[in-house]
C-alpha cells in the first residue's frame, strides 16, 4: 500500500475592505459622518443650533433681540446735568484750615493806624458833645443852670451882672477840643508802646496763634 498526502485545510474567508465614503457605525454613503451616522437612534438628522445673543455684524451698543419686544417698557432718559452734579458733589472737599502765629507787629504801622483812628474819634467826640449841648439847650437846661449860678454869685455892680454865665457854647467846645487833643496823643502813644511790648512778649512765648480757614 502506498502513502497518501493530507488534503489542505481551507483558511478564513477574506474580509471585504470598506468603501471610501463609508464610516464604521454610520450610514453608508454619508461622507464625514460621526459615530451613529450623525443622526438619532431612528436615523433622523440633528437640528441646527439656534443663535443666542446679538447678531454678528450688528453695531456696537445695539440691544439684544429680546429687548425689542413690543410690550417691553422703555428705559427712562438720563438727565443731562445729574451726572455732573453728582460727580461735583462727590469731589467737594472740606474747607482748608491754616494755623498761624503772630510773631511781630510793626510799631511804625501801629503808630500810623492809631493816629488815624484817634483823629477820627476826635471828630466823633466833638460831634457827640455838640449834639448833647444843643439838645439840652433846647430844653432850657443851660439857662436854668446859668440863672442859678448868677444868683449865687450876684454882684451889686450892674455892669458885671449877666456876665457870670457858667455854661456857654465857646467854653463847652473849647474844653471839648482840649480833651480830644489829649486823647489823640494818649491813644497814639499807648498803641505804639503796646506794639513794642507785644514784640518782646512774642519773642519769649511765640506770639498769638491764629486759625484761618476758607469760606464754606
């Protein structure tokens, strides 16, 4: 008996290659499809996404599409001066204060000022005395005083009678002028001496402190 060779064993069948437009898991013939064929479980196409917000190319500051509804209330217009007034009120600062010390007073300046003030007060004094004299004279006060003085100092000589009046206009204004001149000299001298005394005291103590401020 002769030996026979074993018959060849058949291999697995060849797998067909997919078509160029087919994607595994997708529908055939749909190029660029995603897994699942770009469709739902029933093969229906997906809806395109809706646009939210202002349209592309709309001018800057244009309101969104939802704000143009017919029943939407309109925004109140801004008053033109309200923002400026609010900003000015917010930036308003309190008045500034400055603390200063009066170190020295010029005696020559004090002398001139006190002399002018004394002369003005001299005329005020003379006018006040004149008003008082004529007011009391209209009420016969001076005549009664003169009659009483004449009675007390009467003389048998008729040539001297009536010449002993105590209060007369010339005598009153002469005395007033003398008193006013004395006041001018005294006030001017005292003010000048006071300036020297203040300067000496300020050199030792620092002077009077003053606080100056702006108006509100």
